[in-house]
C-alpha cells in the first residue's frame, strides 16, 4: 500500500495546505491567547498561527504517526510557544483552558465524536471559540460508520453547550461556536 510504504500522505497534506491562510482563526484568538489544533495532522493552522501570532501559544494534539512526526519536526527549533500532546492521554486537555480550538477534518474519523466534542468543550476557556467541521460522508477507509451514526447527536451537543455563531453543515465551511461566559 502506497500510504504505508511512503511519506506520500504527509507530503500531500503539506502540499494541500501550502497556500492556506487562517485569518479567521487569528481573528478569534485573543491577544496572548492559547490555541489548540486538535487532530493536527501536519499542523497547517499552527504553522500559520506561529508565524503570524507571536503573542500567542499553541498546543498540537494528535495520534502518533507520520503526520504527527512531521508536525513535531516543523516546530523542533525556533519556537518555545508550541507544545505537543499525543493521544491518547489519561486526562485529555484538562490542564489548559484554550481560547481557540480548531478541530478540522477529525470528527468523521473518531469512534465517539460526542465524547470528543465534550472533551473539547471542557478544554475551551469561557468566551473561547471552537472552529470545527464534521463532513457528512459515507463510511469507508478512515471515515467511520460509528462517527456518522453519532453526527446528529454531536451537532445537538454543540448546539446545547455552546453559542452557535455559524453551524456545522454537511460540506460547508467550519462551524463557529463560542463557550458562554458564566
């Protein structure tokens, strides 16, 4: 299998994101804020934010693998503002409150997306923003049937727990949610 025997996937992801900019993420991140890229892959959002937001700090979260190795390599020198949290962790994301969490192209690949967004909601600071999508796609390959079965429950949880600025749609731009101030 080409994916298992080469770094094609890593290179394809890096090439795919090469010209992307993340002005929305930057605008939602307060000064001296903390962002998290959950399921970071090659860390396109974090690479951009690290260059454009020197006042902020980042946390990269993902499963160990080739994209994770590449993400760590990207930040191995030149910054002490980006931290790494490999999954699984015993108490995921409970030690830091994040002002911005980006969870892009992740939920369709996890076995329990409701639990994932519950964890992300806990990790979000009051007034913090969650940029998230949940592609509605047939289960095949890395896209899990269990994730698709929980799609409506996941969207309902987000709507009940967070203020909806822009809802998740099947194939549209990322949804934008905000954690209410208490």
